[in-house]
C-alpha cells in the first residue's frame, strides 16, 4: 500500500482500515461544441446541455455528481438523503 494512503487521522496506526479504491471523476467536453466551458457539476443540469450529456454507466459516480451538485456528502447519512439525490438524477 502506498505511503500516501496510510496514517490517516481516522486510523493513524492503520489498524482498522485498508484503502480499497481510488480514482477521479471529471467533466470532459468538446471545445468545438461548447462555447462556455462548464465550471461546476450544476452546469450539467443546464437546459443548454439537454440531450448532450453523456456519463459512464456507473451508479456510484452518478450519485456522487448529483450529491456534489446539491452540496451533500458523497457518503449519505440517511435513506432520505439518498432519495433526494436520486430524484435529482
């Protein structure tokens, strides 16, 4: 395990956790089709992009993007929070 993934504040001695995944999610757009670049996840809900937004078929990324847009944690604390995010999608 890489040193960057060890010794976090929630488990400083690496006793109770093991990092199992890492990755990034971003916005990619075609500069010949988009005049004003998106600057936030909320931009993906702009009607200007209706019918032109593509996403990977990954429910976790989709959920994370909507939660981030709504200012929520990527790790929900209630069923109601999950329901709210799913309605946004």
